[in-house]
């Protein structure tokens, strides 16, 4: 029933219809600093937000209070106040106890959120944001670890190079693209990996018969590579250059002066 919180050190409250404490397990006593004999029958918020109620009155609309008002199952986070006065962060699950259509009480399970857990949660959110960004860009993107193995490849990269990331897990860049060895790209990747040099490289890759524009970015775990196919632009530039050279040749060897209006 209480799958939102899984810590074996979870505190447990059972409230009656008036939201007063009818039960509190030993873990809840340890985490809040309150002994069961001192708080039995007290309003729940006297245990979780004691210092906020010294002047009396109704409890403030803290997250757990808002959850209880819904009479629905809610998972969330809150800041509890320990008996000694310090704040600590918790995750909680509030489940109404029903008898028919009536709510007869509430079961609350909670656990302390450690600094490490908060850091991991923030990291997961940041990784999710990063993934949503790179999966939506129009350029190819992949990351390599320090041993040149693929750690990520976005959908556009998969499309451009006709590879699936799941097939490349555990493989190195050189295994997947052996034609890079000895190329301009290899030199740029090594400078980025070994010396932290960010750089832009545009070169022809014979294995694909394409021109690529590549930007390398160093990071703590390896390097990331942003790239796009610029074959059309390069071919257009080559045609333009050949036309320019032809015109220069014509002008150089023309028997008489030529005026271009």
C-alpha cells in the first residue's frame, strides 16, 4: 500500500477522524524526537511542526496539511520540525483510511531525505533536462568516456550515421568508425580528450562520402561531440571556388581587356 516510500527506517503515523495521533511507530519517535506516551492523542502537527504552533491556532498549510485536505492518496515532500527545534526534510505518503464512502483516518509514512538523496534527485532532474534538450536538437550528439566508449547518442546522431545507440554500448569510437583513425577528426578528438581543447573541425570522411562539421567539448568524464552533415554546403562552396578559378584563368589569358559592368 505504501510503495512511495521504501526506507526500512520509515516513520509511521496513524491518525483518527480528527487527525489526532492514534499510533506512532518507534522509527517515527526516533525521527521526530517525541516519545509516544507524551504525544498520544495530540494533533499530528504538534509532532511534525511543533515550533510553528507554540502560539496556538490551526496548523499552517504546509505540504502534508494540504495533502490531508484532499482525502486522497498523496506522495510529497515537506520540512518537519524536530522536538529540539531543527528542520529536516522528509518524503511522505498519506493514505486515507476509508469505511465505505467515509474517511475514518489517515496513515502517514515518512522518511528523512538525506543530503546525498537531495543531490541525487537534483542530478536526476538535471540529467532529464539535458536529455530532453539534446534529443530535440537538429544536430547529431554523442558522448564518450575516458576509454572512448559511447555513453550516449541522440536520435539525430543515430539517423546521420545509421547506427543505434543500444548496439554501440560497450564499443569504442574506433570500433564503430575505424575510418576515423589517422584522420583530422582523430587529431581533434585526442586534443580534446587529452588536453581539454574545445574545437571546431570541418573535414571529409571517406567512409561515409560526406563532409562533417564537428565541435568537441571536454568534460570530467570524457568528451562530447556535436556534429552535422555539411556535404551540400561544401559541394556548393567547391563549385563556387572552381567557377572563381575559371574566371581568374579567363581574365589572365584574355587577349584584350574585359570590362564587367
